[in-house]
C-alpha cells in the first residue's frame, strides 16, 4: 500500500503542479508517462540496481518539480518560521538524526552484509570439504536476526544439505538442524513458498534417514513417523496453496507419499508434476519409483526410460539411494546387488562406504554367493580396520 500510494501521490501532485507552473506542463506529462511505463513494466520483471537507480532519479526529479510549483511567499515564510524554531536545538536534532542513521545502517546494511559474507565463506568451506567450519558459520548466521533472515535461512540449509553426504554419521542431526531453521523461518515468513517447499523436503530427508536406520535394524517408532509425515504434509499443503502451479511442490509431496507408503497418492502427485512440466525428468523418476513400489514392472521400465530421456541422472546418488530403498522394501536382492557397487563407487566418506560394503556383503550372503560376501566383507577392513570384530562375526556366520 505504501509503495502504490507513493506512485499515486506523485502522479496526483504532478497533475496539480501543472496548473501552477504551466510552462513545465510538457516535462510533467513526460514524468507521468514514465511513472506509468515503469509501473507497468515492473509487473513483469524484477527490480535490479539499474531500475532502482532510474526510479529514485525519477522520484527525485518529480519532487523537485512539485516543490518548485509549490513555491510562494507564504510557503517560504512558513518554512523560515519552522527553521527558526528548530535552530536553537540544531545540535540535538543533528545528533539524534545521526544516531538513527547509525542504527539504520548497522541494522539494515552492515548486519545483512556480514551475514551474507559468512554465508559465502560457509559455501567455500563446504566446497573445500571443511564442513566443520562451514556448519559453525551456519550456526552463527542463523542465531542472529536481521532483515535478510529469509534469504539466509534458505541458503544456510543448502550448506547443510551439501555437508550431509560428507558427514553421514551426523546425517540425522544435520537434517534436524535444517528442519528447525526452516520452521523458525516459516513462523516469521508464512507467505514464503520456497521455505515451505524446503521444509517439506528436509522432513522427507529425515524420514529417509530414519528408514535407512530401520534397514540396519534400528527401530523407527510409528508415532514419530506419523508426526513427521503430518508436518511434511502440512508444509506441502501450504506451498501448494501459495503456489499451486509449482512443480517442486508436487515433486516433494510425491516423495513424502512414497516414504509413508501411500503409493496411490504418490502416483497422483507425480502425475500432477508431469502435467505441470512434461520436460522435467525428476517428475518421471518419481513416477518410476511409484510404479516400482506398486509392482508394475512394465510401467517402472517405461517411466525409467522416459526419465533418462528427459536428462534425469539415473547414476546419481539420489537416484541410486532411491532404488536401494525400493529394492530393500520389495525384497529385490538382485537389484540391490546391482545398485550397491555403484553407490559404493561414488561414496567418499569412509564410514558411509564401509556401511554400504557391509550391506552389499549381506545381500551376497542372501543370494548364496558366499565367496563374494566374504571378499566384500574383507574390503571393509581396508577402509575401517576398527570394524574387525563385526567383520569377523559376519564371516563366522557365513560358515554356518
């Protein structure tokens, strides 16, 4: 309302000024036309420094013309009278204005600039595989409030996302931290669509981490799963309400439905994603997984091929981990024996690689390929010698 009223008042004041300064009528017409042109153009583009510079020059010149048109002996006498009253207190007034200026610059310029600098440093540390330092900076950035909080929160959780594969032993803890950051941001900015999408996606990640642990024998309480599912579903509902034609909403929603084993709803959301953007391979990949869980092998192969044709990376970590979850859930040990080696190859973290080798050894044992199971288990010791007691126990179990 303030923004619109600024345009309206300037336009109206320029119209009034034409009657007082008819010699400037053509110039004022031109300024009014420019204001209309700027406003209409701005409905279709985002402001940048260049457009803001033009806007402030335009407003400044408009104020100059309006002021000149309003000059009269009575007005000048009134301004002089006010000036005389303020003059004895000029030092106090100037000092107060400088204090306000200092507060404004510190709060709205220096603090956001410092936060963005720390954020860029965090990304640099993450790229240099120094996630400990990157995450410390994220903690510092997100613990202080400033006007750029929405931006800071969204990019801070992206730093965390990049660090999760590099610190797999802390994956659940890091994901919970990201969820907490996004929840706080959602309370402050409930109309920010991207925040709701990311909140849903990170809760999905948390569900995936819990599912991975359950595959390793760590129980996942049903109550906790239902609570997380409800929170993620609410986040995607909010995002869909704010931006109903945004494919990322339905992409994340389909992942949630897969994680909660609601495959018919996952199929519905994946189809909505495809309908919104038929060129995006990620939508077809979600449909591929959904068909796999539903046991439709022909449709699984069909959509898998479509995802590949749409340039979705079927050999990437996310795709491979999704297939591991699918094959584990459906008891497809042949599929697991095919996928685990690919996942091991692209895993740099020692702990994560050792866990994957252990899973592969177990799969080989289930398939009756005892020699392969033994060889794979021994590879764990090359990476993680301290795992010898567990490896020995597994090798003994192969002899039974």
